[in-house]
C-alpha cells in the first residue's frame, strides 16, 4: 500500500504537538510495517523542504486552497503513484473541501483531527480568549453539518475516521452512514522509552520542595485556551480547604506561547507558595517521574483543539486519574478513569479536585480504571494498521465504483 496523509502547517518545530504528532506516528508505524507512506504538509508558501521522521518522509506542498496554480497536490500524487489519500476534515467550508475531488485521482479517506463545538461552548470562551481568537471555533460551531456531509460524500470517498465516539455520533447525526465511520483514537507507545540510567533531575529538585505533600499536575503550555487561569483560581479555592495540597505546573515551551500573563497570575495568587512551576519543556525521564508521583492530572481546557490530548493517555499509562472539562469527546473519553466538569467553571473544578483528595475509594477506583484502560488502548502500530485497513477498504470500494460505471 502506498498512501499519503495530508496535514496543514506541519514543521519540525511543531512535530511533537497534536494533531501533527498523530499523523507522524501513523506514518512512521506504517513505514515500519513495510508500506510506503508520505506526510504532505500544506503550506501557503512552501519551500519544497523534505525531512524524515522515523523513516517517514515529510514533504511540503502548496495548500490546495492557496492562491496559485493549485495543482501541486495532484502532481505529487501522480509522481509517487499513491493508492489512497487521507485528508483532514474541517467543520466548515464545504465547497472548498468538496473541490478536492476535482484535484485528486485516488480514493480519499477523511479523518477528523480536531473536536467540534456547540455555539454555547465556543461563546463561553470569548471572555477569556477574545472574540478574534474564538471566531474560527464559533463559525465552525454554527456551520450546517448536514450541508457539509452532503458536499463531502461521494461513492468513492465515503469513509471517515474520528478519534472518539463523540465525533462519530456527530458525523452520523449529520447524515454520514454509521457503517462508514470508524473510531480510531490516538495511540500509545508500544514499548516504554529507555531511560538509560538517567536521573529525573528536575523532578528530584521539585520533590524536595514538595516535602511529601500530595500534588495535582498540569501538563501543557501556559495558554489561556488550556484553562490555566481557571486552574489557578480553582486551586485557590481548594487550598483554603486543604492546607497540605500543592499544584505543579509543567508549562511546556510551545512555539509562539507568551508566558508573561500567566506568570503574573501565579505570583498574585493567595497560595502562590504552594504552586510550583517549571517554565519550559522537560525530558521524558522527568515527565514520567512527575506523572508517577502526582495525585492526579488536571487538564481544564476551555476548548480542546485535538479532542484527545496525548497527556490524557500518558496519565492513564501511569494509572493516574484525570480531571478535565468538556466540550467534545475529551470529557467522554476521560469519565471512566477520571472526572469531567463544565469548561471554565472554577468552583466545579475545585470541587472535583477536593473530591479526589477526600474520597480515597473513588481515587483508588479511578486509578484502577486508568490502568485497565491503558492496558487495552491501541499502540501507534495498531492505530496505523487500523488506518491501513480502512485505506484498503476505500481502494476496494473505489474499484467497485469504477467497474460499475464502466459496465
């Protein structure tokens, strides 16, 4: 099988972030399984760069919707002889996405890289993020999904992959046949990463400051869309009730993330002496140590761009409960081994954190559920095989459609 996976604006700087990480992991695993796979990164002004990730080649091409000749996608398809193309669905612009059929000569399998939102869920984030930032999410929440489905479905391009049952249900409600929508979540590593005897230096220094006190763990950039302001306010409420609990924030240094505003909020908190921050990305050894030692992980998103963040799966790998928020499939995915509260609701978030501290049986049950979930969760290799099986089905169906049209 020769397959291409298209994504937008993938670079070597953001390759570790979702949803680009998912695309690269699937491409890597498919290549290792003997299938020729290429990731096509659409850029408005492509440089023509090519670079490898785990044996999978990434090639920059012009975005099909950019100004210009618009045939770079078909040129690379013809040049490489791909059997199938995976294409990301956006919850808007049905006409532009529908134009894809006139520019490709191979079967297309749609995949949904992000969550979708109801209008009230997008509007709820406006006070924190501003209308300009929220406008794309708000427009997508208002876009008529039945119209989108009508424009995207064709006999030879009728298969779709979602990361959660929540998104699958949304697509099916909009009119996509249930038998043609497949749930394939992001994967987990097949084998734990080797530490090579390294010591978790950042964690060891932090452990001395914690002094054995229980702590909640936040993972991610210091970005408002992640609910960091609500997390700090919720911790203030919790800290008034429990003088022993701490909060550790591993603030990842993502590109174009400004940490100044969150730094000011941290300093101004009533219980700042129990908030410990790491301002910058840390290595795998330290991250595993923090996950292993924490009481639970807290990820209070306002909006969840990639629906099932890898941090949730990593937490389950250390048998830790997760407290998160709606909207979308994130909350549904977490409820079995964690707690979900309304997005932006500081009091509900504080109550959930207090509940996991006070109810020892609940905490033990959620830890056990996380262990069981992770044990059966698919590896990246299994995720790639699922995509390959769907690709093979798409090729067979396209062949049947072509044969029927000829006869």
